[in-house]
């Protein structure tokens, strides 16, 4: 307290501290510099490339030369409506919807148990049970299912041991979802999708369920609601935002995936595969671009609906 | 919402069945890595052997793919750490024109299907005349890794009081000192967790990589080739097991670092 400190410090020695000080005195400049790299890369290169891709969807391809005609046309979008292409879109959206519904149904008991009853070792087990498949390599998970669904694999073995092979065969005999074996049927593709995206449903659902006050459920029971009623009228409405948040992942990820149906499934194309083929071997970039517009539009609508249901607060 | 009541039996059974569904396929990977069967995926394995681990260790293609994957993941993580933290600091500390747009921008590469990001980047590289190399893979990976670091850092910045920074400055610390001695220690664990998740994500990525890799082979691309055209199943089994172990360790560490009160770490991939 003996010496008086100057109200304004003298400039500090050294280039870096001086630069830092100077920046701090210009907060706008500072913020600008902080967001400059991300704006350059994501805002200009990445979004620019996205827009360039979308613009291509309004071009068409000359059927004789195979060259892209750079004139505005809706012809390429018309091509999307051809039966073969419409089939691809329909197949993908139905699969994404089915996977999402199944994931919600399957995730609920896991998330509910983990949120409400799991303690100690069980809590850790549930954590590992969700995190391990969530973060394990995507391809390793697909590979694991190749092992499970193989003809000589464990699933057929279990059915044989239980003397239920006839049931499996009857199931595979069903039209559309069946096939020669599980690994070349829609049912197989569905199982793998369900497995791979299920943790993405469990996480937000569990986060929503943890926030349900137990007192509310007890109050409902005290007031005479039977478990089904408290589930329908208390737990489900409160868990819905979490479920919708999870469904964003399961739906969007299934919509764009092109590796799972390529490895497990029959040879019918899904949207991602169609994009890949049109972009690569077929060289029809406008059609590939038009195909990619579909998931963008579908997800845009989905996100808009989800936002209105308050799903983003549950993330 | 822990409660004291016992869970209904049906719920317990359904939850347990769910856990088995989630964990059994991964357990299977570990079993098959030691199977003595070479030609098929026979269950139960006719015998067990550690022979294939030795064989895999002597495969140069596996080592090369692993080396490239580690390199790409490490560089992408560093890039994502720098850019993600800068952006998070700007977005959480100040209000400026385009702030909302930037937080949307960061999420975009992960919200859109990977195939769209992949195709866009590929056409951008073609347009800018950038030849495919390790760096194009890194750029692709960094693009979607930023959001992981950003999410972790934003959550931490929100909980860190701005008064701390003001106090440091009032006490005479310059900008760099404040950063080193006040900001960094506060956000260090969040960055570490975010960095590890970003590393795991990059190490595992295949869809964007197929578009930005040219003819280089990362470990996931090696794995994909093996899946499409199986050549040596036992080696693939061992590699699959190794990949599970490599991706799991950072996850457990990230959980350990953020376990008190933060769901930010793994809640969004």
C-alpha cells in the first residue's frame, strides 16, 4: 500500500503479450479473429460446396453424351419420381421409420430401468452397455452382425438348439421382409440398423426420464392410477421430448447410411447407395444431387417438427 | 429419479434383454478373435488359439492403415481443439452478428448424413484443385470433429464465471496470462474429454473418408474392404477386437473426466 500503482499499466514487454493486450482492447476485432477460421472453412468452403451440390440437382445430364448440361431444369427431380427411384426413396424412408419406432420401443425399458432403478454395479453395467456399442467402431459393429447372422453363425445355432429352425424358416418365407437367409433379407438390414442406432435413442430418452420426478409417479399411484395409466399419462408425455430427440438421430442416420445395406441385405438399393452409385460409377452428378436433397428436406421438416415438440431442450 | 421400490419383473426382463442385445455382438468379436476356424464364421468355434494375433502383428498393411488412422485422428483432433475452443469462446462470451448462424454451422456437418458431407467436400477439393492426400482426410475429419470439442467447451464456458476472467485482468494479468492461468485450467478437462471423443470419432470414421481419401487406406477403410471382399477372416477378427479396445479406452477416460454433473461428453456424437 506504500507505492501507488499507476491507473494504466505501462505496455508490457514482449511481442505476444503486447499483441494480446492490443486485441483485448478491441473486443470486436478479437471475436472476429476467433470466428474467422471456422467461418472461412465451414461457412465458405463447406457450405459453398453444399450449395454447389444442390445447384447441380437443377442441372440435367445429356442422355447421349453423358455430359452435365448446365441449364436450369426440373427434369432431374422428375427422374426421382420414376418407379425405380421412387422405390428407393420409399424403401429408405420406411426402413428409417421402422428402425426409429423399434428403437423407441426397445430403448424405453433400458432407459427407464437405468434412470429409475439401476444403482451401484448395475448403473455401471448400464453405462457400459450403452456406451460400448455407442462408441465402438461402426464397421466393427456391422462386422459383429455379420458373425451373428452368418449361416453357420450363432443365431442359427440358437434356433437349432431350441428346435425352432422351422419358425425362423417360416419367418424368412414371409414376403418382402424375408429372404434366403437373415443376412440377405430386409429383416437382417433392419436388425443391424436397430443395433447400431439404438444407443442414440437410449441416451436422450434416459436423460429425459431421469428428470421425471418420482413423486409425480407416486402421486399418480396414490390417486388411483394403475401402472398403465401413470405410464400413459405421466411418464410418456414427459419422456416424449427425449424420444423425439433420439428419433432425430435414428431416423437421420438410417436415412443416409449406405454401408449397412451394402453388407447385410439383399441387392435392392437404399438412398445412400443410390447417391454413391450415381455419384461414382454412373457419373450422374445431377441425379446424385437430387437424391441428396431428399434427406435434407425430410430432415429439415423433421427437425422443424421436433423443435416444436421441445426436443432440443432434451438433447 | 432413483426410487426405493423394486422394479416390475417385466421391466427388469426387458431391460436385461436389451443389455444382452447391446453387448452380446461385441462380446462375440472378442471370442471370434481367438477362434481356430479360418474359413467360416462357425459357431461354436471348434477351438481356440492365439495364433492369429501373432499373424496380425506381422501384417504390414494392417500397421500402415493403423498408422495412417492414428496420424489423421491426432492431427484432426488438434485442429478441432483449436477451432472448436475458439468458436466456443466467441459464442459463449460475446454477442455478435451471425452468432446463431455459427452455432448452426458447427453442427451442420454432423447433422447432415455423412454421405452429403463427403460428396460436398470431394467436389470442393476437385473445384479447388486440391489433390487427395493425408491432409484432405484430415480436413474432412476436422470438419465434423469440431462440433464435439465445441459442445464440450461451450458447456464448460457456460459454467465458468466470467467474473474470474475480469478479476484476473483487474489484478494485472495480461491476456495470455489470463488464458494460461485462469481459462485453460477451467476448461482443461472439458477439452481433454472433447479431444478424446473427437479422436475416437475420427479414428472410426469411414463414410466421409471414402470420399476424401483418394487411394490411401485408413483402418476403417481396410475394415470396409475386408467386409465387402473378405480375404483373411481370422486377421479381420483380431483387428476388429483391437479396434474395439482402442476406441473404448478414450471413452472410459472421457467418462471419468466429466462424470461429475456433465452429460456433455457422450450425449451427442
